[in-house]
């Protein structure tokens, strides 16, 4: 089972929320992602929520490529 320190990846306003709320939150709920970043993601890719970002094919492709990289292990 995957584990993550929510305090490290979420804006403090979302750190105590349940997973359903986090996934439906705007991408600005992620630490380091500004409201403007969220607007740009929506304009470019139609991404509105954390779940949308996770499902974005370009993110998935990048993750798959990074997983193939054995040089950084």
C-alpha cells in the first residue's frame, strides 16, 4: 500500500481532509502549486482537480519513463 506524508505534499488547508476531498480539490491544494499554475494547467490540459492531474496522460507517461531510468537508482 502506498504511503505519503500529506503535510509535505498538500497545502496546509488540505492536510487534514479526507482523500475524496483532496482528489476533488483544485490542483493548488498541492504544496508549491499556485492558483495561477492551476489556471494554466486548466487552460493547457483541462486539468481542474488533483485527480485530473493524476490522470493526465502526460504525467503518466513521464512517470513511466522515470521508472525505466536505472541510472538514478
